[in-house]
């Protein structure tokens, strides 16, 4: 029996898109709420500057999630999301235990899964197509202009 191989980049693309959508769907309600609910929650658990922190997290989740979907600055946004998830684990989820559902609901397991996916993107790449690939191609190709204006003509 012959198996069809799918390129690893396809799996990375799927992972990147799903993670991005997850973050967008968590940030969008905060954005529509003006981040006020998040600011109130952050203040209640002792996060400094809760209003500013809520807006930073809201913008990270919406626009960072969109960046993941598009494949733009994936390692940078992955690191920011990992920091976000670690803070969430330490301040909110770990005291609730491990499991997200069932006994000890609200635990850390989902955040750990998100961190694993983000680390995977950092370590193996973001998959294709990705906006970063297009920008790198553009940067790598020499500018083509009128005759005599290219880099080889100026040397």
C-alpha cells in the first residue's frame, strides 16, 4: 500500500492557523468590550496597571493571532504568546489544577498545549505559505530598475 506524503510545511501551516484563530477568538470579545472586563479581572487578581495590561493582551490576542494566521513575524509573536500563557498559568490556571474540564476546572492543560504548539512553530518553522517567506524572497532578490541602476552596474 502506497502512502501519500504531505509536506511538513502543511502541518506547520495548519498548526499556525489554528493557534492564530484560537487567540483571535479569545481577544475579539475583549476588543468588543473595550477590554473593560479583562481590566476588571486583571485588577482583581493583582496584575499591575490592569487597564493598560488588558489592552496590551487584547491587542496581542487579536493582532498577534492574525499575524500567526498570515505567517508574519511568527517567532516573535510565538514568544509573546508563550509569555502570556506562562503568566496565565502562574496567576490563574495553576491554582485551579491541571484539567480544563471536570474536577479542578480551569486548570493549566490548555495553556500548556498552546505553549507546545507555539514552541513547535519556533523550532520547526511556520509552514508555507507565510507572509514572512514572501518578505524574505523580496528582500533577497536584487532590485531591478532602469539599465545601469542595478547593484552590479554601480560597482
